[in-house]
C-alpha cells in the first residue's frame, strides 16, 4: 500500500477523523472483507455445520 491509498490512514488528521466517526457510528465496514482474508475453514467444517443444524424433522425415526 502507498501513502496515498485511501484504505490506509497514515495522516494523523485522517486517523483522528476516522476515530471520531467510529466513536459515533461504530465500525460500519471492516478494514478488509472476507474475500481479502485467507480462508480459515477446513473442508469438514461445512459438513459438520450442516449436521449440527439439521432440522429435527430430517432425523431418522
């Protein structure tokens, strides 16, 4: 990233402005999105989630 990158505040005045906005409104958007971050799930996690959240009417009787 460069110093002119709007995604990264290096100017003290810009950091203060962002801090005040976050104090009032909270963190509206994260600094990075999920597609910018590495995938932390494993292949088996999705299957486990489906088994744990399976509706009762799908259980074997």
